DNA sequence: CATGGGATTGACT
DNA sequence: GTCAATCCCATGC
C-alpha cells in the first residue's frame, strides 16, 4: 500500500491516517481519531469557496491547515485531495508516544487528565500554534510519518462528526477501536475501558 | 463599519 | 448537566 494517503479522497485519507505518527517540538503521538471535511458539504470551511482563510485547504496535499477555534484553540488538519479541491482531515486525538513529560508541562493545568484526547488538547500538548498553518507535513516542523511497514491497519469505529451544526449525519469520524485516547463523546462500539474512578453509580460492566 | 458565529475545553451547579 | 472564554473571519448594511 502506498505510504501517501494525501492524494486519496478525503474519507479514504481520514481512515488511512489513523495509525500514523504526528511529531513536533520534542513530542510525538499516534493518531487514534480523525474526521473528514470536504468542500461539497457545508461543515467544511472550504464550502464557502476560496478566501483568505480557506485558501490553504485548496492547496497542495500534505500541507498543514491550522486554524483558531472558538478564539482559543488551534486545530490541526491535513490537506488532502488534488490541488484545487478543498478537503482536509482533522486530527482529533493522539496516543502520546514520546515527550510525555513535555506534554504535561505544556498542559500543566490539566496534567492529570488526558493529554491529547481532543483536537485542541493535542495541539497544546505538542506546542502547535497558528504559525504552523501552511507548513509541509512531510518535511516539518510538524512531521507526519506512516506506521511501521507490515503493521496491520487498526480496526476503526465509524460515527458522525463531533461539534458541528451542519451535515451532522455524515459518518465521517473514525476512531481506533479499543483506544481510550479518543476524544469525548466516545462512539458506540469503541470498546475502550473507562479511565477508572467513574464507576460507582451502580452500573455493572 | 458592526455584528455573529464557531471542526473546543475546563470549570461549575 | 450548563456555560463562559476569546478573536478572526465572513457577512450585511
């Protein structure tokens, strides 16, 4: 299988990118959750067409699209599909693999909770900010690397995308089955065990 | 030029 | 469960 998912259609790319590694500024994690966005559906920023904000989405596949969300957070996307088509894969969660102490320091206020279990959390943990918008993910500073050759593709759980108000029924969210590093709300059938200490309300396993 | 709205998170009732 | 934070961009007058 080609190690270049960037030219694939956005849904295939979103599925293929689960299991890849993202690294930046001394930290790295394996992607456990993605979502697909495409200009032909209204939840995608590129739906409004080519503007100052969206032109990166129409650019070369393998480019980083980093934008500010709710005035507070930076969200990381991988631009996919051929140049001229507005499409991207949102990286929603990572399993921390390297530089975990540095991640904890960057997220000092939430050191006890999950470090990368959300699109705004992982950019904070990795030190990714808006200045990375437009960068080439194959050369860095943000690097995207394929899983080791021969590793089986992770089983995926599919569900509707999170946090949007348009095209809410499209099943374009993909989570690694069994991973407890996925963002909330966990999709049905994820198969991950609860983080502990939340049990007690009488529910048995 | 004024205004509305987020591809979210963490704190609080 | 509810809700504020915070700011750039897109839209409308």
